[in-house]
C-alpha cells in the first residue's frame, strides 16, 4: 500500500498552494490558492471574471488537470489566506465533494464564491472546529490548532491505514498570540508518539535565523511607534494586512489608549472584520466605524480631515496597492491630505516580489514628498523561521520531510536543516509542482 503526495502548486514559488494526498487510490485536496503577483502583473485583471484556463496560463491558479479523473473525496482548507483559498471559486465546482475548514476559513470562502463570476461552486461547506477531526471514507482528517497571521489556522493531519501525513505550511510558535490560540505542541507530540510518515512543512521564512517575535511584542513596538507618530495637530495613519484581525485589534486598542478614535477604511478591511465579528472572534467596541463603500469612505475622511489629531486612520495599502485607500490618499483622489509631520505607520513588511516592491516604493516617495513621516516594518511574520522550524521537526519527527510553500532556494535551505537533524537523503524530498511522490506506509 502506498501513500501518494501530489503537489499542484506552491513548490518553487510563493502562492497558489494546492496539494493532493492519496491513500489507497482515494484523494484529499489540501488548499486551493491563487498566486496574486501573477494576477497583479496583468493590469485590470479581475479574477472573478477570468476563466480557469486563462488563470492557469498566467500561473495564477494551480493546474489540477491530473486530478480531474481521480477519486477525490474532500477539499480541506488550512486557513483563510488567499494563497490557500483564493482558487476555490475556479476549481472546486469540478469536484462534487464537500469543502472542510474552520469557521473563519469557510466564512472567507463564502466571500470568494460570491465574487466568482464564471462558475457557481455548489460544494457543501462543512465546518470543523480547531482541534476536531472528521472522517472521510476511511481517512481521518484532524485539524490541529496553529498560530499564524490569520485566526483559526490549522495543520491538517491525514490519518490512514497506510500512515499519517501532516500538512504544516503556515505556522509559527507564538507564546503571546493575543487573540486565538497557540500552536498545539501537545497535539504535535502525540502525533510524534503515534508516528508521522511524512510532513509537508512551509519554508517561506526558513532563511530567517532568529526566532519570530510574538504578536505581544509587535503590540509593544506599535505602542512606541504610535506614541512617537502622534504629535499635536498631526494625523496618524496605520496600514496592515486586512486579514490580520489580531494586529488590527492591537492598533484599535492602542488608538484608544492614545486618546484618539480609530476608524477603519477600505473594502477588504470591512470584509475581513465583518467575517471575524460575525463569528465573535474579536470584540471591537460597537461604535467602531469600519467603512468600505465609496460614499461612506468619502464622508468619514472629510470628518477626519477636519479634526486630524482626534483620529487614527487605519487603512488599506501596506503593499502600495494602487487601488488601496493609502495610495488614493497619496494620489490626491480622496478628501484627506497628508501634511507635514503626519505619521504613516506600515505594520507590515513588503512581500518580496517586483510588483509589490515598486508599488510600495512609489507610495512611500509620494507620501514623503507630501511631508509624511514614514515608519516601516512595525511587524512580525506569521511564519516560523529556522528556529521555529527546527523545533517543529524535533517535536513531530516525521519520517519523510517535504519542504513546501516557497521558492526552490528556500526549499533547499530546509533540506540543509534536515541534514543537520540527520535525515537520510532518501527521506527528504524536493518536489516540484505536478510531480508525484509515492511512500510506503
Ligand atoms: Zn497564510
């Protein structure tokens, strides 16, 4: 009996994560993501309007052709980032099977499906609470709590008669996550005790030698920066990932501590916050204003402009996205102007690709030309670096190690770590999208 591992996206690249695991000829799909930099490279690209073929051709979504005639039993989603769920609207309809995920992940999937224009996926959405398991045929799918930069992230342990495969692409060990849960070490230890045949482990930050700071530490950094930026008469703007509810909560709380009223502006901020609020995952004060529609955004910005020192403007634009609120402010397209001495805090690092890098540089140049004072990188990653990855491997002790979710240079760096941990070379596998690894259970 063999276990098959078929990566369809996310290997040798960052984005469009999708992997199929095969047990005795029955398959489970883990994640269906998009590759945003490929899509952004095409001006005016509207993913909802594009066909599956078009998107595969521009390397925007995984090519799942090799799976179409196989016995696929479930689509399982690890978390709600678009590089893990963004292709559900394009691909899931071809499989008449349920989609499993944690409540927030599925809430965000509903949004992806609503935005879809070319297909109407009708897959049943089945909620799995973090820490719970579901049976699909004779495969048990266990959702293990993992800390990451979006709430309700899970590792997926697929248990079968032929062995357990653990999918662990996005996680960090965070002793002070502020919201949500810590990565469940006890559960990982138990897996190790029962034996893990193979683990797919994300390598995106493996080149970072120091431990990834906690969200608690980021809140302290933000507090310092916001106090520094908040001089009399000056505006304070903060931008971060719209999906990072924990970070947004820190910024909202710190704004009140400064005696300023936080307001959240931008369509994606509204979408993610609404999803988290609907599920009671965050307790924003009821009077907190979160606006995404153009009229509401304009009205609120006019109000902030009149009384700049009374507000903290939390907005989209951390990667310099041209249609974001911050870019439109810098372009003079909104009724709020940057003035000399206003503080602009980027609570995010630049996701390294040429489009983001040039967008962000352009945005910063404009903001500075208007007198804005820029504070960069008030941020910590949601991914384990080398230290966290080593701890993970020492805890789980998978028999086979498959680095995933990164460019080839970083997959190789994880293999170097594997060698240091005395993995035999035959038990480490540098796979490519479209390949198939067969392991004996
Ligand atoms: Zn992620």
